[in-house]
C-alpha cells in the first residue's frame, strides 16, 4: 500500500508553501504573511464562510472558494489577491456600508473598527450603491452594554461566541434576507434576558460598534479579543469538529 | 409463500375486482381539482351509482393529477376514454348517464385534449390520473413494488448503482448532477449510519411537479427511497416536504403506515434482512431550505441556512453522517428504471440528458398544467403543440424556465432542445421544472423584478452578497421600471449581478441574477428605452 501523505505542498501567489491536510488556506496564508481579509472569521469560533471577503481563486477550479473553509490540497495554485478579487471585496464592503447606518465620525468604535479598517485597506473611497437608510433600533436596556442595530453587519460572531464559548446562546438571528436582525432570547429587550450572563464576550468579539460598553465617548471603544485564544487553548476545544 | 407472493395475490384480487366493471369513472382528487370541489363531485357520483344500483357495473375511482390543472375538476370515463373538464357536482347525473349509454355528455366533453396528452411520454407520471393514490392494491396492480422486489432479491447494491448510472439519470431538482455518481459516492462513504432524504421542498413560483407526484403516486416515492437506501446502505430516511402541501403530507403518511403494515418499510423488508424506515419532516416555508445543506440544518432543528460545501452531504450530511439527498422526481424515476432496465430508460432523451422531465406549464398558454416530455423536445413543441400557444391568438414573447434561478428564452430561440446543457448555454436552466409562457404584453423588466423580489425575500441573510445584493438589484430594477433610472443605474445593476453571482455562498444567491442577466441579454432594448438618459446608453 502506498503511504498517504498528510502534508500538502502547493503554491500561494506563486510562493511555494506547505500545510497539514487539516489546515485551511487561510491558516497557511497567515503563516506565510499573506494577508487575506476576513470579517466573520475569528480564531476560536466556528467557521461559517458568510462574509465572502476571504474568497480566493484556485487555478483550474470553476468557483471562488472561501479561504477560511477550504482545506489545503496537494498541488493547488491559490491566488489570493487578483484584481478581480480586490474588486469583489471592495464591492462587498460597499454593500455593508450601504446596508446599515454606519457613521464613523460619531461612532464609539471609530478607529477601532474592523469594517472601517477593511474599507480603508481595500481602497473604498466612496459608496456607489444607494444607501438603504434602514429604520433600526438601539437596545440600551442592558445595564452594561448597548446593542446598536444600525452598526450591525450580521457577522454572527456574537451569536457564536455566546453559544460556543459562553454556552448561554442568548443571541440569535431572526428574519430572512435584508430583514435579518439579531435578537436576544426570544426577541425580548437585552436587559430582560434571563440567559445573558453579562460576560461581555459578544461585545469584545463584535467587529464594529454594534455591541459596545456603555459610557464610552466616540472613538474610545477598544475591544479585547485576547480571551478567546486563551480560552479555546486551555479548554482544548476545536469548534469545527 | 413469500411476502411478495402475498402482495401479488392482493394485486390479482384487485385486478379481478376492477375487471368486473363495465365502466370506470376516474375523478381527479389532486390539489388543483380538489380546490374546485372535486371531492363533492366524487361523493355525488358514488351516491348516484349506489342509488341507481350500478355498483357492479360502474366504478367511481379517485385518482391523482391528470395534468390539465387549470380546467379542473377532471373526470375520465373508461374504457370509452371520454375526458371531461370543469365538472361541477351538479353535472354528476349527466355523467353517470353518459357512462351508462357510452354516449359522451357533449357540454363538458373535451375531445381536442388528445393533443395535450399525445405528445407526452409518461414515466414519472405513468400512474398519475389513473391510479388511486390512497390504494396500495391499485399501485400493486400497476407493477408497484416489483422493482423493490427485484432490487432486494436479485441485485446487489453495486448492481443497482451500476444500473442507475447506466440509465444516465440526472438529478431533477435543478442541478442535473448524475444520480448514479451521487449514489456511489454515498455508498463509498464509511459509516454505520447513513441517511436518505427526499427533497420535497418545492418552492419555485409556478412549480407544482413534486406536489402532483406526491399526491398522485406516494408509494412510488417510498419505493424509490427504499431502493436508494438499500443501494447506498442507509437505514433511515426523511421526506422533507413543505407544510403548504397538506394533501401530499396526508397521502404520504397514509402510504407510510400502510407500507409498514405490509412489510414494505420497517424491519426485514419483504422478508429480507434489510431495514429501512421513513419519517416525514415539514418545512416551515423557507425557500432556501430546498438547498441541501440548509435542508439538513432544518431537519436537525436549526435555522435553515446553507453552509459552505465541501464537505458535501454525501460525506458529511444529516447529523454529520453520509447522506443521500434526491429530489422527488428523481426518486420517482428509480422504480421504472429497475423494473424496465437502464437501456430502456436511456432510450428516451438526448445524449447527455436521458429520460423525461416533468414541467409545470403555466402563464399565457391555452393548456395550463402538468406535462411530462422526453428530454430533447423543443420548447416550441411544448408551447405550441402541447400548450396550444398563447390565448386569444396573441404572440408568444418568451418562455421562462428554472424559476428564480432561471432565465427568459425569447420566441426566436424556441427551437432549442430541452436538456440541461442547452438551457444553461442560453443563460437559463432546467431548474425543477417551472415553465412560464409570456405573451407580447409581458414586460421583461417586470418579470426580472418579480423574481428578484422573490430571491430578495427568500434569501436567508447569511452571506452579504445575497442579502444586500438582491435588495440593491431589486431597488435598481424598480428605479429603472418606474422611469427614473439612469445609465449608471444599469451599470451598477450589471456589476451587482456579477458580484452576487460569483461570491454568494449557495445556489440561491449564485443564480439570483439569472432572470436579470437573461432579460438584459435578450431584451436589452426594454431596459434602455426606460432610462432617462438614453443618449448616454447609446455612447
């Protein structure tokens, strides 16, 4: 019997790289300092492949694949930053800006926001799509935190951290399509939730200013995500298995 | 005596019982006709037969869909073969009289419908409209469970898969993936537990093929699923059917109960060591749950949202186990293939697309209803020969296939043969079988906007391009349609089509732009004429 190889060698942007069969394209890219933008992905949380920013091309494959959810294969030729990919990524960010009500100048997360950072990095200088200006609410009922639906991009990091790490599953998504929105428990004010432990994990993993601490002035809200790495490492859990 | 011999005995008794009647009156009791009081009609006919003491001469039988759904309720009188449409309960007396004398009842007699039926080839629908869907005995008379007996007693799982592969059958849910290949993939997956799922979450606007099959011939689906389960090594099956199909659910439940009693489901099926059980799961009205990974999430009790593939369900499906998911129509083809052989099946259709396809023919066409045609037939034959063209002598403008994932095919391309590849080449797709005919009064922009609205409201909201892209495209189409759109709006629309098509997570988003892209391709003038700055477009 031929021995099965568990380490795969392939190329990424022309560079020779190698990875274990249990590793994704995104992990190998990060090991080799190749930057692939991500938004819904966060180390320590399950992979959902929803934001579509980490889509990459693989030569010979007819579809773009999400780097976060695609395992490495022998001989694959990955292209992570073609002009086409750059365009798509910028358009996706533009879509997010047009979808919600994102006003950086008055946002507590101004300067510490993943959405803002990606928009700058991907060269989004203005939004070409019509703003939808949705009528969204702000939930201030929790004693320590605020949920501002205007700034929510539905990455569901909060849903996953609450379910997978905290084990409370206070958050979930209600509605379909562009009417999707986050809810606490069975759509009651956050402050009335009986499952919420007020741990603040959702606030810290939130990439934008949607879930923030009360009492922060504009630009002062800095999220701390280090806990996720410690927790998952100490617990030895892998949420993708 | 084996269990199958007992079943054969039941079939013979039923056959003899039916043979003693001089006349049979078949009343369609599928949803379309039932909604027009066909059940009252059937009761009235049965009462009259009883009153006139004709019980030994005339048999009133409730059957499944005959196809001409727009003009129900339908009654066929056998053996004379007279077909009546739009029959009301008060017409019952005249029909019984006609059955007695053999003279057709002129006011409702529809002799010209022969054209509608003559051009069809019925494999999936062979029992629809002639067999009582609630009678196992009647199904057995029509070769029911013969295929399962052959499969379980004469064939190995590998031989069954080979037979399905040789038949050239491709998935009828829309994608056209080779069924034999799918089966062999699941068969190869290593696990003690495997599942078979029948996808009956039919959701395309205007499509009702699967509903008719389930309502008209539920045992056929159970038989197909059982053969599939034996071939891939599964012991548990689910039928995921949308809750909006109460009659189909009712008949499936009855059929499952009966099949269990007769050892056709459950433990030791037909006396062999093979066990298989089927459970029904109801969909809660989300179109996206027709996508296989979303369907699996829904069965597991989660929010019905797709996930990235691979891993495919064949490898990692329901509860993480290898799972075979086939569409209703695909499973309805299994029994005839095993019964008659793959060569027989492969003799229908074209080189790449074998067999037949059921279409729900709707829109501006004279004969609206359910049809089954061999692959390779031209759209023109379907629209004009079977459908009878547009009403009031109007000109046909386009045909829409594939529902919200498909496109519009203009009149001048109607000679296109219907198969998976040809339809895809012109920017449409086979889809599950919705076919909407539009006459020259139809606005292509309105059609595109209608389907975009559907995709927008049915998007699950998980991935950004589908959630936001469909909303933006819908708004832009609305702007252009109301006459305030500019050439720049049209460019943005094209751009959004491109990004949504290529970056969305699942098939819903990836194919949502198709109605816009195909109408833009074939009817660009309609878009351009509505722009405020037509001059800019000309440059």
